[in-house]
């Protein structure tokens, strides 16, 4: 479902004398449907960079990245957008939303974009918000003023509202209390059972042990 072969990445800082920062080289990795792979490695090892390459934000310097049938390194921007809309979800650590859009709409939006009728999308959003313990009185408010943990749960609800073949999770349990952390681990387990291939960064070791089938240490790919 996710295939990387001989991928390398460098950053060139054009505004700093074209300094070149090699980040990783020769990454070969395959994630099967229903499998969850956790990325390990010290700060700066390239975990986020690898996720952003799979998401299609960063181009690889060389090698091939195929995600749910799309060759991400060579795809046109509109193909990347279609991949994200239909087949891939990215739960980042921080919620980025348009101000004044109610929480329930923020969560329902990914389903609406793929043509799900509005009432169904809202029902599904409401069910997830309830499961993630966001009080109903907050659903019609914008999440911009929510607490860190509330924003993270809104982000998780938005990420899990569609059933997609590929998910990228960046510390999905980072600012959560025990009960919500348990809910998120269940959501991850259910996605795996449906055949979703997952790549994630989990600093929470116990969470990592519960959901990851394999760990990849980025030190292996140091450039
Ligand atoms: N947009 C960018 N431009 C230049 N250099 C970058 C960029 N993004 C990342 N880097 C560099 O790439 C290296 C890897 O960064 P990355 O954020 O992937 O590490 P990480 O393993 O996710 O670290 P952390 O655990 O601290 O989040 C770092 O040296 C960083 O400075």
C-alpha cells in the first residue's frame, strides 16, 4: 500500500549560500494493508520529513514513492490532491482550520468533499466527536479557542472520519488523557482491521507497543 524504494532526501538552503543538508539516503520500506509501522529516531533524524514525502509535500531527491497506486514523486499536483481526498489521511499534531467554521463542519468536511450527503457526514462527525468526548455544547463553535487536547481530538476525528487505505499519524496520543488515549488506540486498531496501512510517529512507548507491528529506526538511513 505504501512503497518506498531507494529514497533519499536533501534540503538545499538557497538563502544560506545554497548549503546542502543531507537528511536520509536509500530508504526502502513497504507497508502492507492493515499494518502499522512506527518511525523511531532522534530529533532531526528525518521522521517528519519522511511522512511529508509520503504525503506529497516534499519531493524526494531520488528514489520512488508509491502510495495507494499513485507514484507520489512523479504525480501532478491534482493527482496528489485526489490521493489525499480519496485514499489518504494525515493526522498532524496541530489543527489548522479556517476561523469561524464550526467544529462539526471541520470534522465532517473530508466526507463532504468526497460527496457524502450532508446529514450522513454530520451524523458520522457527531458520533466521532462524542466518542472522543468533545462536549456537545462545543460542536457549533470554532475549535480555534479549544484547549490543546480538544484541538488534537478534533483533528483526530477529522482524520478518522473517512475509511482510507493509507494513514499518516504524527503523535496522535501526545496531549491526551488516559481515556481519550484509549479511544484513539481503539480507532487505530479498527482502521488496521479494515486494512488501512499506517505510518506513524509515537513518542508514547506504550501506545507504540500496542498498535505498531514494526518499528523502523531512521538511524539506518542516515545520510
Ligand atoms: N523545510 C526544511 N528546510 C530545510 N531543512 C529542513 C526542512 N525540514 C526539515 N529539515 C531538516 O531535516 C532534518 C530532519 O528534520 P525532521 O523534522 O524530519 O526530523 P524529525 O526526526 O521529525 O525530528 P523531531 O523528532 O525533532 O520532530 C533536520 O536537520 C531539519 O533541520
